C-alpha cells in the first residue's frame, strides 16, 4: 500500500449522488489513453501526448497511485482527480502543500461532474488530513478551471509566468465550507 502523507492508500470508493471515486480498473485503460492524448483536455497543460506512446505506457491496468482517484459515472471512467504533495513547486506559497489536479473527458464537461468529484475528494482529504491546506495551479486563460477553483473555495494567491503562459495559483484552507453545487 502507498501512502499520501500519513494516510494509507487506497481508501475505499467514495460515492457521491452521481459519481464514484475509486482505484483504476482494467476497463479504464482506454480512457486513460484518451484523457492524456486529447488535444481538448491538454489545451492548457502543454499539449497532448502521442497516442502510441500512451498505448504502450498503459499496456495493462493503470497503476493505482496515492492521491489518484478515477472518477466513474454509471460504471465508466469519465475523469481523474489527483491529490499529491506539491514538492518542487515553482512558487514558495505552494511548496509542500497538497495540490489538487483534475482531468475530465470533454464529453463530461459542463454537467457539474468536476465540481461534484473535486468536492468529494476535498471532503475526504479534510477528514483524512485535518487542517491540511490545498493548492491548485492552472493557466489564467483556462477560465473554466479558474471558475471551478473559486467554486471549490480556492482564493487566488498569485499569478506568475511559467510553461510559456500566465499561471493562476489558488489556495484553499481546509476550514473552507464545501460548495453545494
């Protein structure tokens, strides 16, 4: 078993009204390839990776990593939530804190799934690591991601230049109330 800080990984599945956050399964392999090779998903993430490279990398069931949740809807993967320690972050305000990341298939955009899944993951993290602040970095141009961050209770800490674009860094105190929708 891996660990996220002092938390033994993986936790049991986390269920929301519509979604399940869980470990990867064999049926998720094709969606991992689709997520990481999608030009739409990676518009603000440095561009997609080559499909052939990903097919080889995800030759079997994707590895379960501490802090990674597959987001399932009706038994099928639609996205990925990542909670990882921000080691080596470019900004001192984020270094060492838990960093929230998320990727969703374009066909899942606009239905509130990201808000629902991230809220569940943050609630789990608050219970597992009480008092732990969380950071989120996204390109300032990614208006949807900045809007989601605000909805989740992240407040802007700073903007900075990195990876050829202006970045938005937000922080969420674990005491922030969970959004309702």
